[in-house]
C-alpha cells in the first residue's frame, strides 16, 4: 500500500531551495515550494484580415521563419467575416513550405510583449505560392451565407510538442484553401507563434 515518504537532500553551502517543514509519521520532512514561471519565449500574432475564399488552391496565409529563429506554432484561428453566396464547407490544409511565395499582402506579426522583436515574415492571399512540402494539419469549417458565421481553432495540445518551423528564410507554413472556390466569402486568420534559437 502506498505511503508518504521523503528524500533527504544535502543543502550544501550555496543556494537554498525554499521548503515547508512538517512532520510525517516520526520524520521531519521538507515539502518543496514550486512557483510555475511565466513562459519566457517571445510570442507574436499574425493577423490576416478579409482574405477572399473565391480562388481555390490559394495560400490564404503564409508564415516564414527568420534566418536564425525557429517558430513554435501555438494556435491557428479561422473566422468567417463575410457570408458566402452559397453555404459550403471550406477545407484548409496546413502545409510546410520550402520556399516563400510572393505577390500577396504583407502582414506584420505583432509581439505580445512590446519589447520583443520578430524575425518571421508573413503574407496573406499569396499570388505565387511557395514550394509546398508535407501536409501537417487540416481545418474544415462551414462557410455560411448569412449570420451567424462560423469559426474554428487549431491549437497545440497541452503537454505536446509544438508544430515547429525550422529556422531559415526558406522554411515556413501555409494555410491553403482546397476543395473548391467559395464565392463572396472572406476569412480572418490569426496565427499565434513563439520564436526561439533552439
């Protein structure tokens, strides 16, 4: 049967751990004090507004890594802004990119902490898509023809590894519309991500 126990720690002469002393059975034990620190990675949001769904196979959103920083994708939100001519399901692939696309609308990622500086670059409604790599996720939602409009969220699961984009300006990801054009509809897409050297 499990019992409460303790591990004896040699404090040494340097830094000390904060504890709470109590008696368990006949033993004096030290319970550790643990303070969960706020995550320290610089975190940013890229907001792609009013992207038309009228062109099939369009890279609706593109996010490219900087030269020396890895991207840790935390959350991707897609929200319908304008009603489609006809209600229809939209399918969006999350794809790795091995080169950047061109010709779209530049998007400036914004920091959660104003002292952080972003390395990544972003673009919406990419005219000439970059080279596509493997599909690493998929988002499907119903595009409505009238209110209420729809939205969906992909996010990193707790205690799981983030979706990582390696460092290097040729590395990125795209949200690609597939399965057909949807006339008159528009989307807002929000990608939240962190950057790190490791």
